[in-house]
């Protein structure tokens, strides 16, 4: 395992520096994140993750480097499913595009803390109870099957935590800009934006129960697992704004994610009998993602071609009439 204090310091400085630049400089004023800006930030976060991955390769060897890359790809791919839920949450609460980045920023900071707790608890459990590997593996397989068979539906008003929050904390009837709390008539009120943030945090906890065990299947080093999670999650905000407008084009992505969960779960179940090399895991994950995206794009292309054919057919019939 990696116990280098220098590695933790470099990682912390890099992440905190980029977060400070993001919140205090580039997004100091609330604004709708445009497609070009989102693409640019996606590239920046992916480049930062790959640069850090290169540093892991150089400092700790190819095995650790490949473990980081595998864990990063798994977390990144599984986090994409969060995007569907984010779209549903923001649509349900009618969150202005100018404030969505703020919700995701603070939501993801909370997610980093929760992921750290999940990861270290998971590592400790697996280290002490080897049978937990089978429990987590079976859980992933069942979750993958559920992903393939069910649509993601969000019903925030039915969430017991949200209901409880509304009972104990007064909430303003409408938004107050980008504020999470406001003081009115000498009384502190939460705003609907705070409720949205709470739902986003709860959503990440639910997804962490899937993604953290998946990452633990390819890496056991706390440094590798946590840093790969952090880089994948931090890039999720920008990726949301890239894909939010075109998310309907990836209709088969859910099945690719389901297949990844089933594959990783099976790998955990077979861990003590068959050791699948990391390079093969990377290849399978990449192939499943590529196939699901290609199938989505292909289906969209065929649908547009059919619509054009139908339109031209109507036009020919109209002209002949």
C-alpha cells in the first residue's frame, strides 16, 4: 500500500487549488454553464486525472498505475448514471440553470466526504471479513440486473429524509437566488435550493453503494481507491452540463452500465478462484462503454433517417396529388 505523505500532499494541493479556482474565480457569479465551458472543464479534469495517473505510474510502478486507471474508469462510467438523476431532480424542482452549478459543487464536496467514509469502511470490512467480497459481488450483480430492467425514477417528495427535513426546518415557498438559507423576519429559513442539495447528496449515497464496491474489486489501496474516486467525481459536474442537453441520445448507456456492474460483481465473486488481470478488466469496461454509446448513436441515426424518409414520402405523395 502507498503510505507516502508526499503523495497525499500533492493530491490535496492539486484538488483544493482547482476547487478554489472553480468556485472563487470562474464561478464566483452565478451563471448558466454553456456547452463550450463545460467541454473545456471536462477536458481539464480528465487531463488532471491522467496527469496524476502518470505520476502514480512513475512514483509507484505500473501495477499501481493500472489500478488507478481501472478504478477511475469504473467510477467515471458508473457516475454517468448520476447524470440522468440530476436532470430529473433539477427538472422536478425547476432549478434555474444559473444555480445548478452551485448545487452540484457543494453536493460533490459532500460526496467526497461520504465516499471517503464508504471506502475506508469497505476496505476495513473486506480486510477483516473475506466473505464480504462475496456479499459485495452478489450485490453488484443484482444491482446490474436491476439497472437493466428498471428506469431511473426520482420522487423527491416521497423521500423520507426530505419529508422529515421539511417538518423540522421551515422552507421558503420559492427560491431566493443561489442562497441555501435566508433570514426573514428574524427567523432562519431553508430555501428550496437547500432541499435540492439534500436530494443530490442522498442520491450520491445511494450510488456510492454501487460504485464503491465496484472500485474495491480492482484496487484495495486506500490511496488509489480514494484519489481515483475524487478525480472521477470532480469531473462529473462539467460532464453533466456537457451531456444534459443531449442525454436522450444515449438511450442504451444504461445497459452498458448494467453490464459493467455485472462483470465487476462476477469478478469479485470469482476473486479467490480466478484472477482477472487489470488490463483485461480495462478492456472489457472500455468495450462495454463503447458499444453502449455506439448503439445509442446508431439508434438515433436510424431514427432520424426513418423520419427523413417518412417526410420525403409524404412530400412526394403531396406533389403527385
